[in-house]
C-alpha cells in the first residue's frame, strides 16, 4: 500500500513599489518558511507597480536565481489595488496569498493559514492586534472608519483587518469577477462572502524603505471604502433635504401668522442671513456627495484597463524581456 501525497500549490501575490532595498530580504525570508512546508509548492508573483527605483532590476535578478519567481511590471504606477488585481489575474494555484513586500506581513503565519484552510475555511485573513507607532489621531480616524463602513455597507470587517490573507481558488475566481476599475480590495474580499477565519499578530515596523501612504491618501481610502460599497451618503442627503423642508414649512407658517396678525415687526436680517448661509452650505455639500458618485460612474464608464503591463515573464503575456 502506498499513499499519494497531493501537493497543494500556492501562489504568493506581492505588489511592490520602490522596494529595491527589501525585496531580496523578503524573498529569502519567505523562502525559509517555504522550505519548512514541503507538502506545498509555492510560487511568487511579484508585481512591479511602476517603481521609480531599481525594484524591477532586483526582481529580474531574483527571477533568474529562483525558478519559482514570476513577475509583472507595469508601464507606470497604478496603485496597490491594481497591482493586487494583476497578480490575482495571473494566479493558477489551489491557494492564493496576498501579501506586502516589506515583511510587515510575516510569512511565518503560513502554517497557521494552511491549517485554517484544512479546517474548511475559504479564506484565512489577518488583522492587527495593535498598531505600534500609530498616532493618536490616526488611530481614532481608523476606528471611526471601520465603525462607519461596517454600518453603512454590506462589507463587514473587524477592526484592524488587513489585506494579508490566503484564499481558495474559488474565492479568487469570485474576486476576479468584480472587474471594477476603482477597486477597494478589503471591501471586495468581504463582499464576495465565503467563510473567513481571522487570525491576528502584532504588527512590526517596516524593515526597509518607507511607507508610501500619507494621511491624505488614507482619507481618500476611507471615502472610497464607503462610496464604493454604499449609496447611504446619497440617501442621507435626501433625508436631510426632507427634514429641512419640513422645518421650513413650520417656520413659514409661523412667520405668515405673525405677519398677518401682528404686522411686520423686525427687518429679519439675521434670520435671512442664517437661512441663506445654512441652505447654501447644505446644498454645496449635497452637490459634492452627488459629484462623488457621478465621478465614480464617469470613471467606470470609460472602462479603461486596470493596469498596463510593460514586461513580464509569464509566457501568455507575450511581452519582451527588457534589456539591461
Ligand atoms: N505598493 C504598491 N503600489 C503603491 C503603493 C504601495 O504596490 O502605489 C505596495 C508596497 O510595495 C507594499 C504594499 O503595497 O508591498 C504596502 O505598501 P506600504 O508598506 O507602503 O503600506 P503600509 O504597510 O503602510 O500600509
Ligand atoms: Mg507596509
């Protein structure tokens, strides 16, 4: 009697933007973990998201050194979401992992993730325990965002949810069905459903390079997170309009009665000014919210590609290897 060992294949999707310093270290560290899991066959899918440094050069050198490294290089910086999508599009494995290249997503949790998949989960996702070095203001802001987006949208994520996760082929295929240009992965991962097990670890600081996130981009991220998955802000403006209309009806009635029975007493300068400013403000805000959605429709209607590949070592991409 002999038993057949079914090897699981696992694709690691890694978006890389200006990671020349840390990429090699990342691959070496991850390879150490891979070596401890002989029952799985791993493959790296490194996505160079238009880095301005030598990331792509490092990537090609690594691909020459290790035969389990595939790469895609964009024609410019399309953003992490686009890079993740491109990586996912090229996966073929049974399980797919999405992770950052800066080792803030430790490969050491692979065994834990695999265990969850063996238990029958479709996805094993990570959330952070605590965020060391996160400023007070930023902490409050992100907590508020999680509360708001969980309430307003179909997307339910625990506080501190990260992109770092392992998913089944079936779930990845479902994610790829959502081909919207304005991608918000945390929302998409949750929107497609499937059983997710959440594991947590305390975050570590970036070892090389620096984060490409600014507070302004976090703010944009929060707005995207809500508007991509909910029309609640639009409904809010409609409800607000109705409330204001109702209040003004009462006020008009009071003023009319006062004028008819007691005559015009005061010039009403302050009232007029307040009403004009208040309504002006509300109108501007409502137009802004409308504009936010129209802008989204506009961008989607163009139906532009999510990313453009310049180089790749995937055969089917039919792109030339670059000269050094
Ligand atoms: N990244 C990317 N394109 C970008 C910005 C970032 O592919 O435009 C990659 C980056 O190389 C890293 C991951 O996304 O692998 C997370 O970026 P970063 O570490 O800067 O973000 P943070 O960890 O602070 O959320
Ligand atoms: Mg990072």
